[in-house]
C-alpha cells in the first residue's frame, strides 16, 4: 500500500507546530523564552578593544567637525544671498 502524502509544505507544518507550542506556553514561559533569546544574542556581541574604540571615536568627531564646517559655510553663503536679494545690497 502507498502512503498518503500531505499536501502541506514543510513551512506550513513548522508554522502550525510553532503556533501550537505558543498556544500551550503560558505568559511567564514566553517571558522566560524572550529573556533566554536576549541573553543568547548578547553573547554574540563583540566588544571593541580600547584602541578600536578610540579610533572610532576620533573618526566620528572628525566627521562631525567636517559636517559642521560645511553647514556653517552654506549658512553663511545663504545668509549673504538672502541679505543681497531682500536687503539693501550685500551685508557687511
């Protein structure tokens, strides 16, 4: 005799099994599962060395100063342009 083959795909079977397990699980078990998953993810975090941390900090500070200079220059140019167009000629 031939076996009957389910028409459900394996993803559907897995989804049904997960929903059945979630329905059986109480609220405290769900919280416990969440905390275990958080701890497992935190174990995967790689903490930078002091040298890397200083290097990243310097790069960020240099980038911020560079962007501040660009924004300040554009603000100054637009200010002169607005003063020239709507004022009495270029501002001094």
